[in-house]
C-alpha cells in the first residue's frame, strides 16, 4: 500500500476522532460552505493553541477560482504529511456539506519563512454535489446546454421555478444572491472611530503607520508618532512569515498575532510582559482590527491595563471574566482534590493505626472475644471439656529481685518472655497471662483441638531449651525454670470492664499451678492426666512417684523428658540449613503438614516473634502450617526457586512433610 493512501485514510480517521472528542459542534460552525470552513481553519488552530501550548499546527490558505474550483495552500514544518489533507477535507465535505471532492496536487515547493523552510503544497479542489440537486437545478434543455458544469461543481444554477426547493435544501444559510449595500462615505468622525476600535492599526505598503487606536497608542507610545515603521515596534508570531506587505497580503484571510518589541518599550517597562494582539487584515489597503490577546485578570494587570482599555463591544472583556471564573473554579476544584488526597492519606493512616490497635487488642484477648467487646456485646463464658494448662516460673526469682537493679529484672524477663512468645506462635498455643515471673499457657482454648496435649508438651520442652539462652544477672549463667502441666475441663470468660482479661477458671487451673510449684528446676512436672495423654505420642516420660500436693493429697506424678520423634530445631521452630544442599529448612511439631523451603537469607531472629508480631493472626483462628512455613522468616513470599522446590517432591512422616 502506498504511503499516500495510508495517510489519506488516516486523515479520514482523524476527522472522526476529532468529532468524537467533542469538537463536532465547533467544526460545524466554522463556515456555511467548504470555502468558509477552510478559510477559518487557522482561526480554530489559534484557539486550540491557547489550551495546547506546544501545538505546532499547519497553516491553510484558500483561493476561489472563477470556475468554482478552489486552490488550497498548505504550509507545514513537517514534510511528507500533505496527503493527510485530502482525507480530512474529503471527510469534511461529505459529512458537513453533503458533497464529494476531488483533490490533486498542482504545485509542491519549499519556501523560506521566518522560522525556516516550510513545505508549501498547493491543492486544486473540485467540489461535486449530489445528482438530485443538479436535476432540480436545471429548468430547460437550453440552460443545460449552456451551463453543463453548473451541476458538477460548487456553482449551482437555480432558476425561479426551483427556488423553493433550493431554499428548502439550504435552510438556515444565506442566499447566494445576497449583495450588501455600502454608504457613499464613512459616517463617523476619526476620534470616535479611534475610540470605538482602540486596537486598530492602519499602515501603508511601506509598513508606515498612518492611524492607530487610542489603547494601542497608550501601550505602545511610539505609535503616537505617525509615519513610523510598524515592524520596528511589532513582530509577527502567527502566521510564521516575514514582516513584509507581500506576506501579509498572501495570508489576507488568516488571523495575525503581533507582539510588541521589548527594546522599543520605555525603560521602566522592561520587566513588563509584552503585549500580544490578535487581529485580521481587513483589506489589501493594509489596515487591521485587533484585540489584546489576554486570558486572565492577572495578565491584564501585568501589562498595566484595565478592562476599560478594551472596547465595550470586544468579546475579549467577557472572555477574560469568564476565564477568570473558570480559573477560580479550577482552583476550587484543585483545593478539593488536595483535601480529598489529604483525607485519603489520613484515612489510610487511620486504618494503619486501627490495625495496630487491633493487633494489640488481639494480643491481649482472643479475636472473637475482642470483636464482641468492640461491638459492645456481652461475652458469655464458655466451657471447655478438655484442655492442657501450663504454668512456669523462675527458680530463686525472689533472690534475684533482692540483689539486682529493677532494670536488670525487666531486661531478663523481657528476654525470656520474647522467646516464650515466639514459641506460642510456633506451637499455636494461647498465652493467657504473665504475673511477675509466672507464665501461663493453655492448649485447646479458645479453639478446641484434639492435639492440645502434644502442643503444650512441645511448648514446655521449648521453654526449657529457650531458658538456657537467658542470663541470670546474679550468677551470669543461664536461669532455671520450673514447668508444670495438667489436663482437664475449664471455664473461660472475660472478667472486668476496665482492662478486661480472658481468664480460665476451674480445678484444672489449680492443679496445673500445683504441678509447677511442686516441680524441680529445669524439669517439666506433669499430672497423671497429661501422662496418659502423652504416653503413646512419642514422648519420653519418667515416673516421679507419689508426692504430697497441697490441696490434693497424695498424687503420682511424672516428668516429661523429651520428644523422641523430634529434634531440638523442630521443637524450637528454627530455620536450619540442610547439609550438602544449601537449602534452609524450617520445622515445627504441630501434627499438620509442614513444608520445607529453599530460602536464602538470615534465620528469623527470635526477638522478632511475640504476640504483637503475628500480624492479623489470632489464636482463635486455625493454624495452617502450610501458610506459616511457606512464607519466609519475615512473612515474605518465598523466592521462585523455593516455590519450584515445593512443587517437586514431598517426603512424609507423622509430624512433618519435607519438600
């Protein structure tokens, strides 16, 4: 396909695009016929250049021939695009004027203008109207013989018999037979004329100023001296032509934009923006009626002008005020947008703070309990028929407190509790409370699970291991803790309105506390109920024998030694590197599927765990190890290599699945 064909099709498409973009009505009102339409194209481009500052539009000039054809002069800085013009003009003629046209290039050259070389293409346009008009436009065979071209071209001959039909077809347009009437002399004195048209300029073929309006004299004082050269005080911004009488006459139907020369202005006006005037040459006698090219009151003030300097009949007055109103509305809209953005940011910040508050609340209370309290509902106590409760405390804690500074005690307890809090996340048990050095945990509450005994047992083993990493501020060695476990029924509910707490009630709580208080350092003391629950679950337990338990009498108790089916890393939920493979593994002991991922990076710092660092997860939600382990130490998605490794293989055991 030839480039000219493609460009012509693009011109047709571009015309339809402009119509759909909201310029349809504006283009339809440019002219009553194709000639007037093309004649006003430059004016349309000048209007659009106000909104589109960087627009570099082509220029059009049209001439009528005696035979009804037209010569269209096309000027452009961009070479090779002239074939777009037939597509656009043809679409305009078909859509707006119900006709078709033929266009051919009769001349193509380059002309040197003010801004450099421009492509100048001359098209011959022949316009054809529909045949039905032609048939109605001929009254006799003799007329058809004398004027055969009248039906083919823009020049349509209409006699009296078809006048009504002609008027019906061209309704709303001026009759072609209209002839204006002019007076024999100008019935207005020069003073009135210069005041009525304050920005007009009359000059001769030598560009000498012969007459100027009062306002333009005020702004350009040099114009008060008749006979000065117009090009000494002005430059032509549009069209981009040299300032000569020949160029002006060539573009007699185009609008001109003149700008004052800064060097010709008074010294005190050097910082004042130069005035631009938009006008049209009225005739070949070299006179022009212009208006100041102003868009806002600010531009009016910057040029030291007032609305009174503009003629009352000049639409520029109304345009300035309307545009000022538009600018005020735009500023108001901009302020609303800024306020909207501020509100959005505040809302986002509020949502973040709300999330922090909810995380803090969910760290203190089970999620379903916290939600009920937020809604102002009363939280009913719940009975749990089976759960496992753990108590622990620090051996010789009273002695440590008496011999150390309070800050040392706080540092020691904080270090220990951070490690314990991390383990509650690993084994999915619920931390009930801490009082001093006492730490209380429950499994199977508030969400009942059948594996509560194994969870709490593994948590207890992890506590013994973690306590060895906490330093005793007196001895400098690791601290020692006692741990006690008991299983049984409890009643759970919220007590108090100010700082409400989720508490457990029942003899099971007392018995678990007795197991802890009657235990030994670095030992996990368990009741018979716990023993029977764990003895077939792969745990090593040792019988302690019968002891006196306060409030319970004689009881046969046991010590939990270790988990025979788990390593220390699995109990602690640590990330370990597999020998020879470079893979980083994570393990846990909750009897659900556990996945091992290829992950590069640092292992998770134990201090990053804790009930406040578990994101949106609450203890009352089922714990999915697939999700917990599938993500990296910081909760991030695994790298592609890890995801690929996850899909490749699964090696199953009772407690974990190694990928």
